[in-house]
């Protein structure tokens, strides 16, 4: 990240001209070019999944503003270097996620939550209010709540949030320095010819399908320690210790070993989207996170109360 981009990020964090609304913080966009045709035309072209009529209504309500909080109109100029603020909205009603998060811990700095399967960590795609972040913001009235790390929508387990901007950097640096210990559990096929525990390493990169990862030849950049907890017939219960944090690392590693996680719709083959079918959760759980608190120096450990579901249970 260049110095100018860092400066812009700091400026954006320092002043937000729109308040949090119903648990949803406003989004912002830096304009990288000057364009003719006005703001309405620009927004409709920049965000083709949102109708022009919807953008027109938001502009008419004064809900799209510049960096000083001044409402923009349909004919407002589009100038390079501008920053505009707006609320993300969905044109179709969200399907409620019928699973409830639990709060494991809260103090003046952190909130630690236990995320259920199917609930996204942050707003993305067709999910806005039905996300862990927005649910917690509304439930506890914490406008500065930010996840320090994230879990896939399909994965359940422990997620750590910061709600104090003054101490956030200290906790974020733990993950950047990799001094946080994470433990996962998974149900998958047995690995009959392996002695446990063992470490699996590979080189991972984004696949042609942007939403999945792939293994490629080369120096390994991902590492997972795998332990066997128990085996019942054709299903094994594994404890996984990721020493790196690549996208979908645990899912891809087990799949590459010939033991894809039960109900994994991405690996080894990306299957058609099941929409709002909640009948077969991915059997992957972020069981625990532990670290030395950077402020107090005390050891911290947070453990999920969820459990994986063996076939037939």
C-alpha cells in the first residue's frame, strides 16, 4: 500500500459524514476519474447490480454525500479524487439465517462471538443485516465494532471483534505477526495410510474461479498440522492447527489429501449454489483461539460451544 493510499485510509477512518444506520456503517468510494454525465449515471454504471431507479431514490433522499457530508444530486459532478459516502442496501429482502450467535466474552476492548454455520461474518453479496457484524452492532449498540479476523460463511466458531479504536491496532498486530494460536476441528473421510499427527504443506494461490483456491507447484506457502481425534466407520474427526492463514486452507488441504470435509460445496469440485438450503452445514469448526493479551500480558483462550454433527445425528 502506497503512502498516498495509507493517507486516504487514515482520513476516511478519521471522519465519517454519515452515521451508522440500523447497525450498518456507511460505505465509501474514492473516484479515480473525472466523468461527464453526472452522479446518477456514474453510480448506475459503477454498480450494475443496483438499478438506476434505486440510485435515483437514494440521491433524492440525500443519502449519498461527499466527504464533507453535503448531499449529492443526480447531476452532481464526478471528479477524480472525490470520496462519496453511501449506505449499502439490498433490493430484495434477505432470507433470515435461522441460527443464533453466542457471545463468549466482552470487555472494554474486545467482543468474542461464537458464529453459527451459514452466517457471514461481514456484509457481502446478498447478505447485509443477516451477518454477524451487523447483528452484534445492533444487539449491543457498538458502532465501532470491527472483526479482527474472519471466518467463511460456511464455517462456525470463534470470531474476535474490536470495539475500541484506541486499542484496535494492538490486537490487529497479533494476527499480522502470527502470534495467535488457532485450533479447528473437522469431520471428513479417514486417512488410512497416515500416521498422526503429521504436517501437510503446499503452495496455494487463487484459482481461475475467484471464490476458490488451488494448489500449484512451487515452494510451499501454507502449512497445517493434522491430528486424529477419533474415527467412526467411514468418518474421521480431525483436529487442525493452521500455521498459515491462506484462503480456504483447511478445506483445500484435506481435499488434496483425499479427505474433503463433509458437506463441502467447494472442494474438490465447486458445486452449484444451494441458495438458502440450511440442511447440510460444512463440518468445519473454529474450535478455539488463544493468545497473550497485548495490553495486559495475560493469557487468553476462547472456545466455541458448538459441535460438529456426525452423519445420522
